[in-house]
C-alpha cells in the first residue's frame, strides 16, 4: 500500500530526540554537581572530626606531644598555614592533624580554614561548599556544628580565654 515511502527518520524526529537527550543530560549533570558539593561537605566534617579525636590524643601526651594535658599554643592562623607542620609544638603540628586540616582545606576548594590553640583549648573551622554562607566548626569543648553567616576572622573565647566556636 505504501510502497513508494522511503525508510528512516525525518529531520524533525531526529531533532526532537536530540533535544530530549540534551535536556536529560543537563538535569543529570546538575544533580551530580549538587552531590559533589555535599560529598565535599561530608569530607570536611569528617576531617574536622579527625582533628577533634587526634587533639584529645595529643592532649593526653600522644601524637608527638612531649608533655601531657596541653594542646600547645598556636596564634590565630588562617588558610593554608593551618595545613603545614610549621605549627611548632601545638597540636596543629601533629602529622595526623596536619593531614586532616589539609583534607578539609582541599575539600572546601581552598576557600577558608581557621585554626587556633591555647594550652587548654583549641578551635578549627572550614567553609562548607554545598550551601553558601555556611561553615563547620569544632573546638575542645566537644562542639562540632554547622554555623551560618560570614566565615569568622577570629574565634570567640570562653571564660578561660580558650578559642571556641561562635
């Protein structure tokens, strides 16, 4: 009945299929970027949790600490300076803590990192990437929380003058 009709797809049909594939790939790529940001935030939280655990080991005299019951001292430091072993005798010179701080800094896209230690306290914070205006903060009191607002340029201090999360 239709012997003279040619085989194949029309140009319109091909363009519609290509447009649908383009839309689907755009949706998938957008979802992957969100998942990547959330994964980076989880890495930052994990790295700062490692800092908390290793800080207590350091405080107890382990991890290269030559004396017990001290975190050592480190003046307020920011950025990549928190990721080097040049922190002297403070807990931020401990190799495991240096590696964890470097991981947090890298996972955050090198956007922001803050650290400080006194003999009896410490605090560390890193910018989160999934939601603008958020950062993760840990301190010697056991606090580990997400904060919203501008990334701090300094930590708050408790009654003893130790750095704490805002």
